[in-house]
């Protein structure tokens, strides 16, 4: 039986334009309110045999608030942004515009002194490929949107530049099914659609 890995995007801790590289801020009140609004829909995922999360405070808090009691996975950490850690994209662009352009256009580049996009995608994909077989076929992982984007690029064997074209919204779910090296993206009807079917 194939594994079913459902990623849940962590609730946001700031407005989108204030998002920072490797943001370690906890959930703010708006984030907590968001989690409470969708908890009923996401609570059934707590039945997964294995429950994981990124090491960020907001991923852990989102998983705990949803009743998952997730195990932290270091491989699901955000991309190492080196000296840009804590900056917004706009701040990094104002300080080092040529380096930001190079980083956005070259998946092997790491002008910030951290991890390249390709290395990040490969690390997250390695985690996906090494999920235990036989310990349960359902897995839930609460992660930062960037981590989920990296997992999708890896699972679909898409070019690294595809990463920039994937939009992962806070508290959205994305499911991949398969086994190490062979993954499929799975679309399930929302609970509202399923109740109308």
C-alpha cells in the first residue's frame, strides 16, 4: 500500500508582505484565530499514524492546536538563508539586489551564504523518500509553506524554477501518495464538495 503524506501549511504569524526568511516568530492572535476557524476540518488528520512538523514555533503551535502532537523533524526546517535570515525579500533586495537576482534565477546559487534552492529541495525530498514503510500508511506533516513547495517540486520531479510558481496558503493541505522516488500529487474534494456529492 502506498504512503499518503498530507502536508498542512502552518498558520501565518504576520501579514504576507512582512514574511521574513527563516521566520521564527510564534503565532500571533490572528494566526491562532485562523487555526480555530479551520480546526474542525483539519482535526481528522490527527488520525494519521505518524504526525510530524517543521521545527519553527508556528509549525509546532499549529500542529499542537490541531491536536496532532507532532514530532519535530529537522529535515523539514526552512531553507538556510545565511545572512538574509530575518530579512524580508524587500530588505534583502534593498541591501543586495544583484545577489537576490542571482538567487532567484540560479537554483544552485547561494549568494546569501546559506543553502541553495536545489539543496533545500533535495533535503526535503530526502525526508519524503525516507518515510518509514510499515509503520503506518498515513502521515501528516505541518510545515512552512516553503517546505511544502520544495516537497512538491521534488515529488513531481519538476525543474527547480517551478518552486517560484507554487502558492501554498496558510492552513491549506496538500497530499502526495507513493513511496521513495515515486510520488503522485493527490487532489481530494473539500469537505464542502464531498457533502454535496
